[in-house]
């Protein structure tokens, strides 16, 4: 298996991307830091949000809270290979897929890929549930980027999702 660092870099133009990361098992902050570090092999990270804490959504009642962040960057990797690379990073950090929404070491979601809409089996851009998830929207607003939802035309800064999130004062930010 090739590492994400060498996967499908092409002569594509640079495409802006947004990736959400979350962890609710083990050393959650360490898992987020490792994921950001490994993502640098596939994208040039431009900005990383602060870390936010949020209750697990659609998970078992006793599921631990998540730490979440969002990062923005640019890549020359096409959308499908980029998503495959995210899955390899998850696997490399110890994620085991099983029960949907079960607690997990790391979760990486491709939220935006440029300003395009992609609806293919296994690849939905923008991410189909990001608009309802404050644990994605709060860190995304934190980045203060002029993103517009390509599906709705809404300014990202105007969107509010469900759930309560707490910005990680004592945790601090991960630098790009």
C-alpha cells in the first residue's frame, strides 16, 4: 500500500479543500495532531482552527465527547484519491470501521473540494451533513475564510448547526 504522501499527485491545478477531523478515543488531541501532520503529505495546510469539544452525535449514550478541528489547504490530488488518502490516514492511526458513529480514534471528512458539487457513490462534496453539525461549522467559521456553500450559495459564516460546542481555551490551536 502506498503512503498518502505519494498518492495520486497529478498535474491538476491547486484546489482549495476543507477537511474536518475529530477524535473521541484515547489521547484525542494527540490523534488530531498526528492526523494534521499526516495530511501535510497530501495537502499544503494553510489554516487550522482551534480545537473544539462537542458531544458525540448519533452515537451510543456513553460515547465520550469529541475533540474537533477543521483545516483548510490546497492540493493537486483529485477528490476521490484524496478521500482514499483520508481513509488510509484513519487506518494508519488505528481507526477500525465497524458500527456507524461508534467512538473512534480519528475521523477525517472531506467537507469541500474547491467550489464543486460531486455526487458519486462513496463521494459526496460538499459533505452531506456538514450544514447541520455545529462541531464542523464552529471551527470552520474560526478560519474566517470567504467560503460559499456551492450547493446553496450560503456564506459559511452565516450557517449555524445543531449541538453545543466549546472552544478549547486550554488546548490551544495546532499551527499549520
